[in-house]
C-alpha cells in the first residue's frame, strides 16, 4: 500500500515536471520566433526602406539635371543643340529606369505600388514632352515648356515626393511591429524565470519530503 502511494506521488511529480519541460520548450520556440521576426523587421527596414529611400532621392537628382538641360537649351546663352541635349536627357532617363527596376524588386505595400505606378505614368508623360521640346527648341519649344512642360515636371516631382513619404510611414509600421515582438520576448523571458522558480521550489519540496521520510524510517527502525 505504501509502495503504491509512493509510486503514485512519483508519477504525479514526473508528469508535472514533464509538463513544465514542454512549456519551457514551447516558450523557447516562441522566443526564437520573436527574435527571428525582429531580425527580419530590421533587415526589411534596411533593404526595403532605407536603401530604396536613398535611391528615390537619386531619381530626384536626375530629374533636376534633366530640367537643367532643358533650361540650357531653351534659355541659355550658349545654345545647346537639341539632338545633343536629347542624348544627355536619355542618359538620365536610363539611370532613373535602373533605379525604378531595382526599387520594384523590394517589398512593396499596396499603397506604395499605387504611388510607384503613378510615378511611372508621370515619367512617361514628361519624357514625351521633353523629346517634343528638344526637337522643336527655339520659341516653339519654350512655349510648350512654359505651358505644359513645367507642369508635367512638377507632377512627376509630386508623385516622387508621395512615394518617398510613404517610406517613412511603412518604416514606422515596421518599428511598431518590432516593438510588439520585443514585448513578447520579455514576456517569454519572464515565464521562463517563473518556471525556473517553480522547478526550484519543487526540488526543495522533494528533498524536504525525502528527508522527512528518512527521519520517520530511522525512528521506526529505532523503535
């Protein structure tokens, strides 16, 4: 009877320890997942936000240079030939296309994709006007530039600005997501400490119970 009671208690303790072990492994698994997600967020922050934002400013720089070429052709003292100017403009266009192609390979949210499509459409319109202005040059080119060319360039810059601004918004969302994962990691660490304390208490209780049984057994043997 005593043996059966002792065996029953040992089985309960073993089962409880097994449950604690399973909980510890689960917490460890969830903690690793949280750390992995935090790491992914920071990598995405760099590859999909910081680098593309820098590239988008590079597009703005090329747009500025294209406008400077148009200004030189239409209003400069040293008149630049339209064909030579068009070669220079197309060189900047290829640089812009290269950046956009690179940008499309990054992770794009829905709104970001919409703004990018708007920018590409604005660039097509602007390029068509630039080619027309440079082919005409002279007074006719200046008229087209003043009437619709300037506005097209402003529209392109506005679309580019909207695309740059959303980088900040998506970046903030990534930071908030990382903060949630960090909070989860803290919770998992706290649970691990609690489980360690529970295991410690159980070990002390088992040792105390074992010593009590030993004392009672010694007394019984003395009697």
